[in-house]
């Protein structure tokens, strides 16, 4: 079973954004309870869409400038990038079906 991998830093994030046609980034933190609720859904997205999208995780505690850049005030926040542009942000706990449907819109 494949799981979403953590983006290590801003440089890796920028590289992924430039080189990936569809990038999904789960902005999370180890102390965030709701983030733990959606973690299995994000991992399932990573597995089910591995051939069509990059599904990654980003620890906002270690990447505060990125959180600020995208105006994140609460987590979990799942960002959808198509061709490097932010096209949608989902805040809060959602179902797998909601995440999947949003990802499908941009394929």
C-alpha cells in the first residue's frame, strides 16, 4: 500500500509544483486531531491516483512560510494545484468521496 509522502522543504515543494501536472498537498501537523482523521483518506488518494496525480503531505510546523504564502489559518487544509496554479483549497474534515471528487475535477 502506498502512502502520501511528506514534502521536506520549500525547494522540494516548488520543484513538485513546477513539474507535476496535478499536485494534491495535505497541510497537516502532528498535534492536529482532525488531520489524523483525514490521513487515511489522503493515503488512499495517493494509492488510487498514483498514476495520474502526486498526493503529498506537508507539515506546516516545519514549513510556516508555505502556510503563510497560501493564507492557511486552519488545518487540515488540502491544496489542489493544476499546472502549478492553486485551483482549490478544502479546509476541515471531509470524506474520501469529497476529496476524490475534487481531484477528479482536475484530471
